[in-house]
C-alpha cells in the first residue's frame, strides 16, 4: 500500500550520497548483522513509543519509499514483465538482499505469490511465530508501483520467524479508491 501523504516525501536516490567517495577504504559492503542491528533497534524504538502496529506501518512505508526509489534508479522499467523480473532477481541477488522467486502469477488480475530466500531481514532469526518482514512488504509494493503504476497490497504469509525457511508474500492490487 502506498504511504499516506507521499507528496510530502522529500527522500530521493541522490540522498544516499556518493559511497565510493565517502568510504574509500571501507567500501560498499556491510555485514548483515550491522543492517539488522539498525533495523531492529529502530523498530523497537518506534514500538516502545507508538506500539507494534505503528512500528510495522512505519517500516512498511519506509520500505515502499525505498522500493520506489530502487526501482526508478536501479532497474529498467522499460522492460517487458518477464525481463523486468529477471533483472530484479539478478539485482537483489547481486546486492545480497535475497533470492527472489515467483511461485504463482496471474497476469490478468496482477496477483502473485513470491518468495525471498536468504532474506536480509529475517533469515536465521529465532522462531517467534510472528512475521517480521514489514519493510519487505513495503519494498515489494514500492517496486511494483514504480514499474506498473498500480498500488499493491503485499502481505507476508510465511517467514523465517514463523518457522518457515523462506519468506512468502501474497501480492494483489489494492481495491480502487473512489
């Protein structure tokens, strides 16, 4: 789902800066543990102040904004769907975000089921019985919106933290708002 008040968003890809210039010795690579430390500490701080539901929503919105910018700047949106998905899969694997697979696609209805294995956000986490990839839900929705111009509802239905060995997402267009 597209974040509310998106027109007020000022973040762009350029805000990420010139990493090669800024990190001439350390470079682009960062261990997954450092990424997760930041994400889960931020999630906890938001949840302590506003509750778990608000924290999940904020992470989902942040993922949507990131997915939109990622698609606009790192992917070729002029490609037909199969080639676009192939490019997305390659890009996510190269950046070590995860291994994306489409399990089911119904092109006329724009519904699909996809998995992300070796997920940056949760693979290897303790089993808690709760899905945790709110950011990923938004990231996928933002990518698809930037590519197709459609608002999507993305819901994680399986997660490492629920005892599964891959994250599985149900993707469907948001109902039209009239």
